[in-house]
C-alpha cells in the first residue's frame, strides 16, 4: 500500500510536470552546493533555453544539468560556472568527454551520417565514459 506522501508526490508530478522538473533540478543544484530559490531556478531555466551541446531549443522537461568540465576529469562539483543546461540525451551522449572532444565526435558523426544512429544509440545506452 502506498503512503499518503508518495501519493501526493505522484499527483504533483502528474499534474504539474514543469513544477516537478524545476523542483528536481533545484534539488540537483542543491546537491552540487549551489543554493538557488525556486524562483531563481525557474528564471535560470527560462533564460537558458538553448542546449549548449547541440544549440537547439531546450524544453524545460528535457533539461539536465551537465558539468562543462566533468568531475571525473578534474572539474569542480560545486562551481556554478562549471554547469550548463543540456538535453538529457545530449548529456548522456557526451558522457565525461570535454567539450572539444564532444565537438570532434559531433563533427565526425555529421560527416558520416550512415553510422550516426548506431554510435549515438551506443553512447547513450552505455553511459559512455571517455578514457585517456
């Protein structure tokens, strides 16, 4: 049997997907040590409407927080200037590559459109981790 709190949470998630996403991202930011109010989080989300990886329009429901310099590669976990918003699919594909490495991969995939779906699918599914 489901608790009252869990039912309320699921109802909130179903009836207010935008508010749920804002709360979810705000919680992620808090875990990173970035303290923003709900209003500031919403303003940041609304002002950042372009995915920094693919330069396409970013719906808030598809947004995820990405570290510009991955923590596993020496990036700061708690630095607000080390995070950007990206599509969840772009973020998964980037893995822990640096932006210039991801750019080279994107250029390669643009030149080889026949293998692009296969590579994208594998990177997104595997949680690709770039190894030096």
